[in-house]
């Protein structure tokens, strides 16, 4: 969703704000804006389009000042346009607000404010906030009539009063004429403070501040902070609270492109490292250590696992279900978070471990599902990539994947890192002979090399296949068993970045309807690595070929048989069937990337999308 940033310190604020916004542009990129206080005097610049576009039309020398806020938008209320871009101002243009979230009751508030004579210029929900703050200040009749210390306090109180009127979710930063700091507050939307030396930073996400500092304070639900260059005051429910800073282990290089044309390509190339780091984080001398006490007995009467997730994380979770059930024989139920939230809860919550699988730890639907499971008495676990994210604060326990910051809107390395956690979880819950366990673990430890082989040896062929694949407008991705979710992921990745309509399907299901769509213009990508249903899938391929559709197979090195039946083959190294999702995923991520590149798409910023979806 939207990205918001703020700076207060001794340096020129604008370049810092623009750089920070650029670093979290993955949160939204349809319009943006900045508000700078030059010697306390406000200056606003905003427009539709990206940060680069904004910069082009902005003479930085005209926006001098040591306090500033900025916003990069993913539209919810009101089309992406200059007037709807943030920051939004009060009627006098003295109070500016950037906001991420949704104010559900804004229409009612707006009507009330209109009746009081407030003038609105945008169609957004956010614009009510600066008006409410101004009104609250006016009521006190204190604006500019008190000492600066009192004004700070009055402004903080006015923000608090304004927020008390709002239903919905928000992370906001407020700047105001005559105020030498910033006010930040959060409810159900993420917000962090980057702690510097005689300067402080506020942002939606850590990558925004990594260039400046590794020390970060995560604001908690309901926190309101007054941030100045040398002080950070935080209160919650009207009382001062202490929030410890954390050192973030990511480096700025982790969050930069490092010579790759796109973050997505860089992150695909980081898949071996993401697997390795995730393994390293959880394999100790004495075995697997996920840091969680699962205590699952298995079987219908014992505890079972409920997993909730969205998008790519959901597909990883579908794969995880099969991995855990296969290795540990523990039942796993997987639900789309957005559906789970409004369905009946018919399980005995107290007998369930509920896991939320979320790269960002901020996906609104997933957080809601986590809270729902908690309400029903389940023990809750977050599996996430982001230290201190909202999911970690809601869940009883957290398992971190070790993917490092993922910037590309299309999730890639976090997917394989999630799979690694599922292998580890399955093995740690398994009751199998030691030798079998060691065999699995050893093979799991080889997965970084397996992923690397795909990158080194299949990449060229995939680029070649992508050239003709990119000419089509529809495609199917099919697989079976543990590779059905991988087919779903392959299709999702392709559609979100190349805009080719792609459907993931169970290989055996095409004949139950979708066959009607097969023509010579509908390529089918089939996952054909060896497993107990290889022959069946090969049978499906023959049926598809008989209907004239071109077939690309992902098949193992040395499988010559497959050449007879398909039009093109992407080779991956052989593994045990249960580990085949790893090489197959890397291959499909590359196929999506090169196809989108061939079509000239905006790969890191696909249209209409945002990296983390913090609205329902
Ligand atoms: O941060 P999360 O894992 O909770 O995000 C869930 C989805 O929004 C995300 O996976 C989305 O589907 C990606 N754009 C897919 O590439």
C-alpha cells in the first residue's frame, strides 16, 4: 500500500525524503508528493506518476528545509491524480498529513466538516485528517498564540483528538507550520522510526531508512510519537511509553539492485542465498531449531495446524501442507486469509496451531485471520521475513525466514524461503527413523546448490523460450501433488508481471473443462519432474498435444523420454520428488521474468499492484 516517510534533523530534508520514497516505491507508485518546512514555512509539491517523474519537475533548490514528509501512493479513495496525491493540507495549508491506510468513516466526517465551512480539494479519505487537526487547534484558539513548547503539546493533543474521530486503519505523519518536529501515529498500519545522530527518520518500512541508520523503533498499535531531531517521545492511550530500538541486520546493499536491471531478477538470483540463510537460521548443532514448541501429537484427536495466507504466500503454504503432511503425517488445513476472515470457525480453536504465512508481516487480510484464530483460542505463529512486523506482534510466536529485504512487487526469494521453513517444520515434527531424517536433511542442505544450478544452467534456455512464449496472450501451468502449488505460483508470477492471462491447474483437471480453451495459441507449461504420478502427467501432456496446444515441460536432466512429447524443455537438476518444488520454482520465476522483459513490462512495478496489501 502507500509508503510514507518523514525526516527531521540538521541536513537538507528533501534529498533524504526523495531517496527514502524511492526505496519504498514498491508500496505504491501511482502518485506522490513532498511537504518541506523552510524555516517553519510550508512548501508542497505533488503529482501523479512516479518519484522520478516528481523529481524531474522539482527544483530542489526551491525546497530547502530540515523538516519534511513524503508519500508514494497506491490509490484507494480517489483516482491517481495530482489533487488526490498526498500530502494533504488543512484549509490554510499549514498542517500537512501523509497517510497509509483507510479511514472508513471519512464520508460522515467530511460532511460534518463541510457544514462547518471546510473546503476540500481531493476525493481522498485522508484529507479529513488535517482539517480535523486544524479544527481541534482552532477550538483551543491557541495556534501561534502560545510559546513553542506549548504549541508542540497543543499540536500533539490536536492530532490525538483528530485520530479519536477516525474508524479504520492509519499510519500517519504530520508536519505543521511553526513546528520543528513531526508527529507520527499508527493503527493497523506499519510505522517505524529510524534513530539517527541529531536526526530521526519515520517510514512505513525499514528499507526507507537503511541508507541512514540500522537502529529502528517499531511503533506499536495505538502509539503516537513526537519526533524531533534530538528527541523521540512516544505515548499510548495518553501515557508515555518506552519502545526499545532494534538493530536491523540488513545492509543497504541488500536493499539495492546490485547491478541487476530489476529487483526481481536480483531477488531470483538471491534464491540460493535465501535458502541457505533460512537453513542457517534454523539448523543448530543438535538438529532443527525453529524456536517454537509445536507439541503436536498428530492424528484426528491431536492438534493440527491451520495456515492462513494470501497470494504467493498462499501458494507456498499449499505446498507446505503437502510437505508437512508427507513428512510428519500431521494434518494441515490451508485457508485464504480473505475467505477465512468471513467464514464460520467450526474447529476447536484451542486444539489448533494457527500459522500466518506472510513475507511482509503486514498483509491486512492475513493479520485479521491471525487475530481471528487468536480469538478462537488457537496458539498463533507468524512465519514472516520482516523483523518486528505487525504479524510478529500479534502472534504468540514467530518463525523468521531469512530471505533478506524483498523489494520487487513480485515475491520470489521469500517463496523459496517459506518452502524451506515448511521442510524444516515437517522434519522437526516427523517421527521417522534417524537415517531417513538425516537423508532428508542432507538433501535439504543441497537445495542452495540445486537452485544455483538452475540459475547457471537453465537461465539461457529459459530466456530463449521466453521469446516465443511472450507472443501469447493466454497460458496454462499444470502440475500435480507437491508441484500443483508451484504451477499456481508460476501462473501468478507470469500474470502479475507480464499481463499474460495465465491459469494454474491440476494436470488431471484440464480435461474436466479447460480443454475447451486449448488451441495452438494456448501454450501449456507442465511440471514434469519425477514423482509417483510422472506417468499420469505425461499422459495428460499427450492429451494436450492431441488438442494442438504447444507444451513447454520443466523436466529433469537426463529425462530424454519427455522430448518426444513436448515442444520445448526447461532442464532442472533431479531431486527427490518432495524437494522438486525448489528447482521448479526457480525455473518458473525466471520464465515469468524473461517473458515480462520480452514484452517490455514494468517488472518491479506491475500496474495496479503494491508490495504489501495493507487494506482488506
Ligand atoms: O507479504 P505477504 O506475503 O503477506 O503478501 C501476500 C501477497 O500480497 C503477495 O504474495 C502477492 O501475491 C505478491 N505480489 C505475489 O508476487
